[in-house]
C-alpha cells in the first residue's frame, strides 16, 4: 500500500498497546479514520464495534499508485528510433492525478 511500519513484521508481541499504536498511526497516514485507541484495540474485552468500524475501511482502501503508474512517457517513434548520443530527443511526460 506504499507504507512501511518500522519493525514490522518482527514486532515485540508482548507490547500489544505499542504495536496497536503503530498500526493506528499507519491508518492515519493512509487516511483511514480510526474509532478506537491503542489501549482499546489491544484489550480483548473491549466492545468490537469500534474495532470493526476501523478494520472494515481496509477492505475498501485503494492501493497507492507508484510513480511509474502515475506518469507515462510519450515519444514519437521516428525520433526515438533515430536517437543519437548528444542530440536532443523530444519526450512528453504525462502525470495522472489519482485522488482518493
């Protein structure tokens, strides 16, 4: 999805609340609204509605496009086929705007 979480997947399983905080921070970076605190998320006795409301958003999350997917280089076949080192070639670069 274009996001790296420091330490993942080798997180310390004894630090559940700390790990949940990292996950919720990642949600915020992905623009996912969270409805629980790290303490609530790490507590198995907490009502699961808030957890489900946060997790269900992951189902509808669209992957972040890479630079290669956002841009396309267009060139004229004759110019690129006859390219010579030291001589300019005309290239056009198109950038696509993918909004969430």
